[in-house]
């Protein structure tokens, strides 16, 4: 489980290293993130929802979990996942699923 999450961290870090076109929005990301409620970004496929979330969390301590990974789903154990997330992202403040 930890290996899968470490691989996903490498994926997250690679995604974060890419240059992205900054979009202007009427929302202030820091203000949105101060509210403890869960944030849900919706929209059609391939319009940039994940990139928008990554840019919102840029510079923040956040865990990343991608459910498109079959290895994660085949070995799913919520307790192991949470322990591995804490190992890989110690003291994370946000989680991007």
C-alpha cells in the first residue's frame, strides 16, 4: 500500500512541476481552503478539474490519492491507506482525492 502511495506522490510531484496557464476565478483559493467543509470540483471530463485543485493546493502540505490506480483498489484497506498517507505526507493539512 505504501509503495502505491509513494508512486502516486511521485505522480503528484511531477504534475506539480509542470507549467500551467494560470486562470482567473472569482474565488480566492486561500479563503476557500480556510473553511473546513469538503470541497467538490465538478465538470465534464478533461476540462482541468485536477489541475485546478493542484493549483489551489500549490505551496500547501497536502496528501494525494488517485483512485484510478487499480493496485490501490485491489488491495483497498482504509486503515492501511490512512497509515500510509500519514507516513508519506506527515502532518498533511489537505487531501486531494
